[in-house]
């Protein structure tokens, strides 16, 4: 399995970080988790063929996690790939109806939109089983765990359910939007996150979704955990 973080930024523009997007490659399967602005072009800069990315999982439906969905789908369509699947929490269907109305993509694509049922039951995409936990944000959302190796949390305050989902993972990708002493409803700060993760068994924690005001603290944060940058890649056995 290989994890590649294509975008590690936030809704605010950064000269070095695009909005959210992560690739999970498992055998012959390739999943994109979130598809923020610029992710399609970041794929073109990577070793990952965007034409092979036909399935996107959404952690939630804020714009900085969904904005490039029609861009990616249209790029694939122009290259002769009509099939495109989007899986996500409540609200995914409404967001896709709006986004794919642009350029009449709803009619031109072989589009499959799957809105996950409420709750935290595992689900499958093809032959891949994916576990999930509820996140604590201003939109309904989930953290996802692929096999026993990779857990990806969307935007969230630090929560016990997400930490429990991640326990035993090789890699946890978790947001750290703001520095300490910031009031950040729906987001995480280093100390608050660290307290909950102290007893969680995770080999590697990658912090992502940094707002511009948090970036100057990246070196300080890196003394205890890894701060991801765009194109950070981890290969797992």
C-alpha cells in the first residue's frame, strides 16, 4: 500500500500547499480521499496517472475538499474515461448535483454517487473494506481506515472515535489547522490533539490541513510528529 498526500493546505491560499487530497494505492485499486482545488494538476505533477483515479471518497463536503471533483472528472472524460464514482457522507448527493451540473457533466459522465448511511458501519468499495468513524466538524463527516494500515481523518476536533479508529494503524493523517491558543471549533490544535493521541498506537502521525498562520510553527511541530507537505509519500508493506 502507498499513501501520497497531494494537498496539505486549507481553504485559505498558500504558496506551498494546495487544498486537501490524498491518494491511497492498494494492489490494483487507487482511491482519492478528498479533492480540493488544484488536486487534478497536482496529480499531473506526481507519478500517479489521473486517468486511473476513478473513485473519490469525501471526508465531508466543504468546498476545499470537493472543489476539483468536476475538474478531475472532466479531464478523465476528455481522455475517454466516462466512469466516475464519488462516495461520501450525508450531503454528498446535493454537492455532486451542483458541481457536475457545470458543462453538463451529469449527463456526459457515467457518474455514480454513493451517500453513506448514517452510523459507522464498515463499507466496501469493490473488494476493499473500509472502516469509518464520525468526525466533529461543522459538516457531517468521517475518518476512514484502509485495511489495518492507513487512517485518514478529515476536518475535526480531536475525538476519541477517530483515535480509536486509528489505534494500531501504521499511519494516521490528521489535521492540525491552527496553533495552540487559537479558538478553533471543528479543528485541531497541537496540544489538544497530542493529549488524545498520547495512548494511541500509531507508527507515524502526519499532520496536514495547516492554515497559513500555522505554517510558521511547522518546524516546532516536527520535533514530535511529522508535518506533511504536498507530495509526501509513504510506502507500506
